[in-house]
C-alpha cells in the first residue's frame, strides 16, 4: 500500500480555512467549534460515525447549508476571501463565483442528485453552459472526455441514457465526471465510493489521486471507510458529536491514535476474521447436511436467464430484450448465508429481483421451499414509507400475510405485540413505535428494514447491500444483529455486498458474478484460499493501488 505520509509538505498558507465553525439546526448544535485547514494539493479525510457532523461541515463549506441551518460562530475562508461568517447571511453572489468553477462537490447518493427526467450527458453539459464560455458545439466532446476519464465505457451510448438506466456505480461516476470537468481548485467528496464495489472503488480512488496530483487541487474527502481514507488522504480528521477530536497524518491515525474513540473506530473496521460457525454451517461448509441427513433447500435456481425489455424493433414493432443474467445455477439451504459479490452492473440486483418475482421476464427454473421470502434493501430511507410510523411499517407485512392467507390473520393487539417484540429483537424499544423514518438515524432505519423483512418469519431473505451506506461501527452492529436473528429464527440469507471483508465475515459460501454470469462459487474459506478464476483473484486482493 502506498504511503501517503511525507508526500505532502506543510503549507504555511492553507487554501481552505474553517475557523471555529459551529452550526445549529433549531436547538440542536450539529457542528461545534470545528477548526480545519486544507492546503493546495492536500487531501484531508474526515471520518466519523453517522451524525458526527461530517456532511454538515462539508455543505457549509460549499454554501449549500439548508435554510434551517444557522452558523452560530466561525467562518470559512477560501484563498483569503471570507465566503461565509457567523451573523451574516450567505453571500450567494460571492458563492456563485466559486461554486462549480473553483469548488465542486460529489454527493453520496447520485440517484437523488441527478435529474431523473434528463439525459446524463445534458446534465453534465450544464456545468459548461453555466461556468464557461466554451462554444456549444464543443460541449459534447468535453463531456465524453470527462466520462472516459472516470472509467465509463460506451460513452456515446451513455451520453443519451437517463439515470435510471445506469447501475449505481455508473451513476456515481457520472457525478464525479460532473464535479471534475472544470478542474476546480477544491473538490468536496461526500462518501463518493459508498455504493461501489472494490474494483470500482480502486478505480475512483486512483482517479481522485491522479486528479489531485495533476491539478494540485485541494480535496475534502468524507468517508466512513477508514481504509479508503488511509489509502487516499495525507491527513485525517476524526469527528464525534459535531467536534473534531483528533487530526493527524493518515499513518499516525492508524499506528498511534491518541483518542479512545479513534481506536474504537479502527477496531470496528471489517477484517478477514470469520465469526463463529452458524447453525446451518456443515462440516463441509455447504450447509446441506446435518448429522448425515440431507436437508431440503429453501431455494433452487437452475439455468436461469434474466431479461430486461428495451426499445422497439422498428421493422416488426416488437419490443427487444436484453439478457442481464445468464445460466445462473445454485442451491441455498436453511440457516445458510450465501454471499454474492461482483462489480456494479454485473447482475447481482437483477438476479435478486428475478428470484423474488419482481422481474418475471426470465427463462429457467426458480423453486422456493419457504414461505414468503423477503428482501432487505440497501437504502431504508427510500424503501420505508416516509408518511407512516414505525409501528405501522412493522405491522404491514403481517396485514399483507393475513390478506393472502386467512389462517395467518392476526388481531390488532397481536400485531402490535409482534411489532414490539421485533423492535426489541433489532435492538430498539417501544419509544420508536410512533416515530417516522425521518426521525430515526441511518442505523435505526436499517434495523427497522431488517425487522420488517423478518417479522413474518420467512425462511429466506435477500439482503441487498444492507451495510454499505453505514459507518464502520454501525456496520459491525448490523452484521452482529443479522447473525443473531439468523440463529434465533433459522433464516437463510442471500447476502449481496461489494465489500469483500464483509462478505467473508458473513458468508458460509460465496458466489462471484461477472457480466451476468456466476463465474465461481464455493465454500468461503476455500474460495479465499484458492480462487480459480482470475476475476475472483482480482476481487479478493486487498488495498489495490
């Protein structure tokens, strides 16, 4: 791993200065007396748990603080210009001279940042239209160059796509292309690799490093992944409860952390250490036999092809279809965890949707031997109804089960008791029953999403990136929760993740997907120790540069 320490000399004249910054929302102080500096050419990482103030600090620097936010002390200075100061209203005219051209931001969730009704090429062109005098006829060429620079392929076709037609990783790279197209002096990257697989993460990290070295710009890199911060950043600031508790070089943060909180963050980073064997794990690691008896699987998938409709054949007027999964074949047993890994766009989510019947445009065989399989989604904020309370959300699967099967109908009192019991199982209490998703933290929302999937006691659950958007301490808590509930309820998981260390920790067996095909599968220990495919070996490499 490349050592970032010593590569960046101390600068007496920092380009960005955040001085004694405090930000309040109503009566809540989200950022408290934060002091940070970033020199030209330096990459400063900011790490900490959800709610620690990382994103609020970044949004304040960019002049994007919401109307409900108020700066109660401090100021932000960019090249000796005071951009914003406590007691003064945001100078939008001043910020317009900086935003886009001299400072830009890469947001965590591109699906909410990109306009779903406009093609991505036109959206990136807006940066050129608003902030340059480049002739219109050169815009397309400049956008295509930026797409290529962030590792996107088939850029001519991509230019005319809508955001929903792209994978999560492709959307994030479009956002990065938009941010870097004007070569700004400051790039604020707020969790830019959260939803990306390990190979794409490495491409993006290498890209940001290359841009930093070529352009000699400053970068504020916000992440919950300490390993990424260690690999990319010159210095790291650790935030907790709105305060900066420690700032050191990346090397010293890991090797000689001064604060107990920093040490706890480092210890929570997922590593390739297996958890205790789970009840479904057999001596051979297949989960198919206990005490010499052959068990019935919960899921069988044989020679499965999955298609999406796209466009129309103009000659015959028939809709064309594109195959996104080819020849998938596997079996899952009770109490077993099957990991599924692969790059963004390889077909992981398409396979899971087909298994649950969300996409019926398939060929092959899918056989379920469990009652009402469920799914835990990656983003609970999008999957949970924001207008309903936690109590209603937990009881809705029970109501649905009762409508489908009269023998499973429950009284209101019994459903409420079941919801309260599930709240306790996922580590929450009855005080959450009347709250709405917006009133919960990210970790609490994910716990509700898990509880909602398990409350009907399904034998099989698909967990689609259930911890990718969480900080390292919450990741550890959610993984422990899922393992405990698996033991209590005997559920089998198809566990989808781009984080190889998370998959190693959770899974009995692992399947590797590439370009819609399962290229390798086997026992976790065997696959990690002796991968057969070159692609698997690439995925399993740690700290690629």
